[in-house]
């Protein structure tokens, strides 16, 4: 018996005991009677959890969020799937309908579903929603205390199914706090937390579930968690979509990438959260039962996240748009995708991830504008956009990958992206010259005569795909005469990012819903009111510390309209044009996640052919695939 299987079989304790406390994997030595055909085994990318018995997701204390807690046990008002969803990307979960705002967006009313119950038999009501808000406002150290205290004046519950949020200021996007993208503000059980003296120190063990699964058992060392389908799963919001297929879910730490691959080849790990492209290639070659998002190359699921070269625009030289555009024109994105993803990437020239609804809302409609987009370098005028780059990447890969590479232009665009910028070192030089730089030999000097140094920060082994992309870009900048250097910030990137301690870095400041066209999820935080002064910590998510009067106007106009207003797309396209002209970040590609799904025991996983959910295991939205999974045999 393998170690992984032993973990899952070893916690053999009578049901009553398991509900009270975790038992070591070797305790009592009695096999746990979970038939493999009823068990879905998923990777928890958080790894081994330090404080394994901490289930209070509303307080931060080294517990886990993606051990099944947010995917299987908790619930909130709404979900937006980054893909098409089971019945559309928007799902009214605990809420019976979409939020209703008053005319000036200072009040939001929510109607709740009735007939939903916590796993201990207590009915879910508006009192739980009110307690979720009040508890966190009264206890400032909790996870969502700040956002709720800043926005909510009061919460009224005129009856069991109605919640009225009175807001301190107009906010047409307040509902997004209770809308799952990856996570959200989860609803807590009032009848449990009202009896707790200090909610911030309460471990919530055993957790009372509002989702379709409840905790079965867990490893006190934090290596695995097992969840069991509730007998009354119909009395949960997920029950509207049918009975979940797996009776049991196991979220585990399967170890490093090579062990994940071996575990799946041995059919001991049904869903891998993410592996390097090489691991995906191995699985695809050795196990025909493995399925990824795309049936063949490039395999990975493009998350609604946009890896980019993010400039510190408070840097003396990188304040200049000409300098930023010059650095962009020195990049050959084809080489970057080959270095980072071995070509298995979906490129994007615009500052919107090429996933979900966005290609239809932004990428394709902007193609004509991009083709006509012109840069005046001071010495020449160029049209830098090449609409064929995605096709070029596919053509590069076809000789070695054969039939795995699609030939249909629409499939190529969906898999590899559309166009990107043509490398043009000569035009880049003209832009640098206009900015006051001069070239001495093969080296560019700043206006004050010093070598032009650009340090590109990466995370090293913690994020190898992005590190490989950064290394290739540094190499290309060097070849063009920039004194470019790789800056490995392993374990410190997040701190340095917030501090502004970088020239540029590979990461993302653009994250979107994916399944909804609204861009305010990230864009609102880019308003100039949130830009920190040099030396001060930068709040989420404007890591480039960039501001522009036109961007402020776009953001302010979005704040004045409803979430579903078609004008939001028009304003989003204005944002795309501004970002293209100013280039405060250099968009590269979607963050492709190589989620590998073994079909030996389960079939019906979400894929690009049937994009009803996001399969990435730590996303709260991944719960929707449970109702579509069926036994393979």
C-alpha cells in the first residue's frame, strides 16, 4: 500500500469519535472504510497545514482555506464562474436573486433562499448574514473586518429572508465582497459564533457546514482532510444542480511536483492543482486517461489573471512612457512563452486576461484598433501590433508536437491567443533617444550618462514558470543594450512588491472575474486615491503605482453604473486603449494552470470543450464540478 493511500485509509475511527477530534494516521490501525470508487482525491496546493485544526476562515491563524473548507463546506450569496458556469457564469447561491441597489448605490437589498440548512439542522436565515457582518466589524482583527467597517453603516433584517445593507458611501460594487471569484466573505453560523467569547480566537472545530459536504476526518499533522456528502445535501444551495457524484472528498498534500505526477500515474490523485508544463507532458504521454483543460497542447487552464512585466512607475526613468514602450519593443514574446511554458501559453497584448468571456468582450473587438494603433518615435511612425503571433507560436510547435497542435484558426486563437507586439529594437532605440538616453557602443546610457540598469524581480523556484519568463526577458533586454539583471526575491517578493522595492517584476496586478465583463475587481484599486507615496506600502493591487487622470475618470464612471450595465464594457475598452498607449505594465499571457484530471475513477470534469466550471482545485467555484462528476465505471 502506498503512503498516500495509507493516509486516506488509516484514520479508522468510529464516526462519533471522528466528529470530535482528529486522530493520527496510524492510530488504532483500523482501515477506514472509504471505497475508492466513492472518493475524489484532490491536491490542496497549500501543502501541509501548520495549524491543521483551525477552521475559522474568518480569522487568520495558520489554518487552511483550500483544504475543502471553502470549496465544499462554506457558502455565500453569489458566485461568478471564470468560465460559463452550470447555468450561466452568475449563480445566485444563498441569495434568491441578484442584489438590488437604490438609485445612488447607498443601499443594497438581498432576498435569500429559504429551505437551506446548516449541517447541524439549524435553518439558514438573514440573521446569519447580519452576524457575519456585525461580528467582523466588532472584532477588528478578523479577515474581512476592514472592508466591512469601511463600507457598512448598518445591516437590517426585516424578516428571515431579507437583508438590507446601509452603506456609508455609494458603492455599486459592494455585492462583490459576497461574490466568489476564488473566495469571498463566507457566511458564518450565528447560532455558533454568538456563544463564543472571542471569535478571533475560536478554532471552529468541528466546522458546521452550509455547503453540501461536512468534515469527516483530518490529519492532525495537516497532510489530509476528508469531507463527506451530507445526507441532506438537497437542503444546500448546491443541491439545486443535482446530487454531487463523489460521496467523499479528500484534499491532500501529495508532495513536490514529481510525486504528484507519480501519484496520478498510480491513480492515487484524481486532480492535480498545478504542475510544471514538463509534468503535464509526461502525464499526457504516459496516461491516456489523464485530461487537462485542453485535450491537447497547450493543456493548461488560463486563469483570469494576467502575468506581466510590472514597472515601478515611480522609478525616475520608468516614469517615461517612451522608456516603457522601448522595453516592450525589445521583447520577443514567442521566445518568452517557449522559455516559460514550453509554448503552452495563451498570449495577450492587452491588459485583460485572455480567458473566460474576455476574448469576446475585449480581445476580438479590439483587434481592428490594435492593427491601426501607431507609435510616433520622433523619427518614424510604426504600427507595432502583429495579429499573427498566436498562429506563429502554433506553427513553431507543430513540427515537434504534430497533431496535438490545432490548425483551425479559431481554436489556435483560443489556445494560444491572438497577436502581440513585433520586436523592433530600432524603434525602441528611437524612443530611448527621444527620452534623453544615448547609446555608447552596445550599451544604453541614461540622460545623466550612467548605464541604464533595470532589475527584473522574480520569485525563483517558488514560481519557476514566471522566473523562466523573466530570465528570457532580461536576456533580450541585454542583447538590446540594456544593463538588465535578474533579481531573485524568493520568499520576499510579496513584501518588496508592496514596498515598491523593485524596478520591475514578473507578476500580476490585473485579476478579473473571467466569467463577467466587469473589470472593477482590480481596476477600482488603481484609482489615484490609493497610490502610495514612494517608500510607503502600496495597497492591493496597483503594484505599478501608476495613475492617470483618464484612468481616474474611467474608474469613477464605472462606480456610477450598475454591475451589468453594457456601458461597463465600453469603459473597459477605453481602459484597454489607455493601457496600450501608456504601457505601465507589459501584458504577456494568461496564467495557465496545468490542472491534471485522472479519469480512472471519475468522468465529467470541466474542460475547454465543456467549460461549465473552473477545475483548479483551490478555487471556491470548483464545487460546481462535484455535481457533474460521475463514476467512470
